[in-house]
C-alpha cells in the first residue's frame, strides 16, 4: 500500500509481473529483452489473457479461446497459471460461466511487444483509408505518441513501415462521421434503439426508429444494417446519408445468428433495377462463386448448372460482363439481352478486322 493511501487495492508492478512471467517460461526475460517474443509465444498469450480480462468486465472461455486462437482447455491452463502467480481471477462455473478479475484489481500499463506495436501501426494506417471524417489528425497524433515511447530500434521499424507500406484498399468515396460509426456500433453492441433521420438517394429525408445489428465497411463506404420500424423489416443504411441519430430509451432483442455482411450482400444482389436477368451457367457451384461477385447476383444450384439472377440498368454492360465469363452459358431472360450480345459480337468482329494499316502514319512507330 502506498503512503497516504487508505485503499487496499492490489498493486502489481511491471517488474514484478515480468519476474513472475519468467516463472512460466525461464527464457521469457531473455527473449523479452532481445525482442524475440511474438504473439504466438505461450507466455505472451498468458499475459494477453490478463490484458483482455482487464479491458473487459467478463469473458467466457470460448470467447478467450477465439481471441487467442487456442482451445478452451488451453485457456483454462492459462488462467490457472495467472492464478498461481497471484492474479485474482474469479471463474464462474456453469453453462454461462465466465472469467473476470476481482473488482478493484488494476495493473499499470504493460510494455507492447513488437507484434503488438506493428498491429497498432497497421490499424492506424488502415484507418486513413476507410473514410472516417477528420480521422487523419487523430491517426497522426496516435502514431506520434506511440513512436515517442518506443525503443529506438522498434521506432525505426514502425517509421519504415509508414514510409514503405502501400495499402491497396479502396478510398472512401464519401466520408462518414466517426461519431456515427461509434454511435451505431455502441447501439448494436448494447442492443439499444436509435432515432435516425435519413436521406434517400433522391434527397428525401425521413425519420425512423432503427434497431442496429452491425456495421459493414465495403468498397469505400460505411453501412449500417438493422431493423427499420418505418419500413417494417431489416434494411441497409449508408452512414453518409444519416443526417442525425440519437439513442432512444428502448432496448431491442437482436435476432439469433443474424449475419450482417451476408444480409447486406444479398440485399445488393437482389436490389431491383431496370432489367431482371436470368442466365444459366453450365459450371460447378464452386466455379460460379469464384466468377461472380456475391453482391452482384444470386446463385442457385440447379440440375443443369447454376442459375444466375440479378438486376441491371444496362443490358449492353451485362453483355460485356457475360462475354468475360469463362464458362458455357445460356440466356433465359430477357430476350433483349440476346440482342445486346449480338451488337457486342458485331463490335468485336469489327475490332478483330481492323488493322494498323488502316491508320497509315497515324500510329507512332
């Protein structure tokens, strides 16, 4: 207990924790000092259990196992190791049991391993690309703070990563407010209803209650998926079209097993358009899924192959798409798609027949 402090809260120093960790693995101290510890080292995973329990009120064995990429039995062994080191971890038994640190127990900040620092840096660099409004100053500030407390060798590696790494991630076409991302994710996590003012593609604004199920970042845009009480069913919302959102004092019960990404992709694939298209692909389901983007069309296994269904605005565009598919196919509907393919065939024939000789000296040699 510190002088002048009347609290009885347990206190563990960084040095004592490292010393105790060395009892798990006698080589830990040497490896930690030389930067040889990685996230897959058993001792690192044991300490990660402690970090996770400190940042969450309670976690079940399966939840810890998923985060650590181990089985539940290994998690129990890690928890026992921490308990043997004097860490007060309570284990709740039963079907809904979980692990938690005793109330009031806190550790001082632990040293980051090299893998953890690189993971933070990669996450911050990726955040620049995903279209959160005003995120760039926050990224720069966070990276600067991380670099300031790193050892020289590790700081040089992080700086080299920033200078040389190119992330091939689609730039956000429209920025979404970071506050909305936080609000919708909190509402989904806490199962709390939101009052949302939303603008359609035509700019018409409506107010509705929404039960958010989750968020998706896809191809440069942020989306929220949830139950819309105005429309009476699950819907997909673009966050850049949300004009305002606020919590309501109404909880909701999310549906069991709801897959946010799967619902959104299916919604895009079945979104009505000018032309309803059906094409029989004479190939295997596996090959069809490789060839067809999931958000573009639905695929149904049929005896003759795979039935592709989608909606498009341009049959000429659809003809070019089908021409690029490397499998036999038959047009079922509409008849006008056959006409578009014939026009494309004429264009391709003309292209094949044209030669450089026709341009005489117009082509630089």
